[in-house]
């Protein structure tokens, strides 16, 4: 019985670790923008962030070759291309719900730390693309 119970707990933990766990960072946008304009912004960001060179550089910056056990940064870029999220949505603010663009990656629960690093690197690229100065880092 003890072995059966231990095997069940092990199986449950393994199952939960492989469940989907996307990580994204919301970027608030002007609520007065039309839906077409929002979709245009998302399409433009997805094209710029999904460029092969940008994904290879992102793979190098985060160190995906070691973390995901890949052959090269080009393989990391291919994997990032499949997992990239750039979509419209909403975010909660102290003033209520506000439209936002969600930028991040799909992954599973055991990769959530790496996914968070990737999402933050993507936001740094978005700030450069949009010409926004990044917020001051807390010390």
C-alpha cells in the first residue's frame, strides 16, 4: 500500500509539473484606440519580436541552449517562434480593467522560471521597439 501511495503521489507531482503554464507581461494601451489599431499594433509587434535574428539573440541572452538542452541558438529561436505570445487582452489596475497587449511565451509549470526570464527580455525588446524608456529597477 505504501508503494502504491508513493507511486500515486509521484505520478500526481509529475502530471502537475507538465501542465501548461504560459507566462506573459501585460503592456497597457490607450483604451480609446480602436480594435483595428490594437490588432495592427499586435501584428507589428509579433512580426518584429518573431524575427529570426531577434529570437536568436533572445536565445543567447537567456541561455536557452543550456537551460532547454538544445543543439544551438537557432534551435532555441525555432522553439521560441512556436511558443511566442503576442495578443490583446485586459489587465487589472487600481482604476479597474484596462486593455493591454500580453507579451510572453507558452511553457509548462516546470519551465516557469525560464519563461519568466524570456518574458522580461521580450519586454525589454518591446520598449526599444516602441521607444519607451523602461521603468526604473527597484534596488
